[in-house]
């Protein structure tokens, strides 16, 4: 399925995003319990180069590092973004070896995936403007989610 900015997401990605959201709701929004339940170690960290999060695979497990001080919904989106990379792009984690087009496609997929985890439904918002103004995530992420809604109706 092609959603926003030519970003294609698969049915499997959509189903995984919705399952992630359900598991977040099960732990009442506790991000540490959420990550732990999926086998990830969550750490708040200082992250360089303008990134909000990083994925680090070690011999002892997988760590998701999230920039300190992010608003809650941005933190959820950042965690989901990294989980998307781990689940769907893990064969090419070494981004420096990839072509720019591939990196942009996978970053777009990860952002779209994250938007579906944070906002599995948009029914609580009356207008697109209200959503953009009050959703609590970056303008880019909000616009991607709206474009997906416009195209697929959910």
C-alpha cells in the first residue's frame, strides 16, 4: 500500500503496527514495560546528529535508545520507528552501505509505521486542522498519518 510521499507499507507492517499499539495499551502506556515485553531494552540517552532514537543490537540483546525529554507521543513514535527497522529492515541495519534512495524509503516506512502505532484511529479528531494542532507529534509525522487516512479511510 502506498500512503504518503510515495511511502509503501505492507499489510504485514500495518498489522504489526496495530498489534504494537494494542500491546502498549495493555501495559497502560508504560514504555519500559512495553519494550521489555517485546524483548527490547529501553534507555533514555543523549543522541547526536539530530536523531530522536537509535537501535543497537548487541550480543546481549537489542537496545532502543530514545532522546531524553521527548514528549510522550514522540517517544512512542521513536520507539515504534526503531521497532519497524528491527522487524522489517534488519538485513540492512548498516545504513552507510545503502544507497540514499533505499535509506529514504526505509525511513519513510518506519515513520509511517510509527504514525499508525501512535494513532491507530483518527476518529477522535473532528478536522484535519484539529489533528495537526493537537496531536502532539511532529508536523511531518502528523501529515503522513493524515495522508494515509485520506487514502485508506482509517
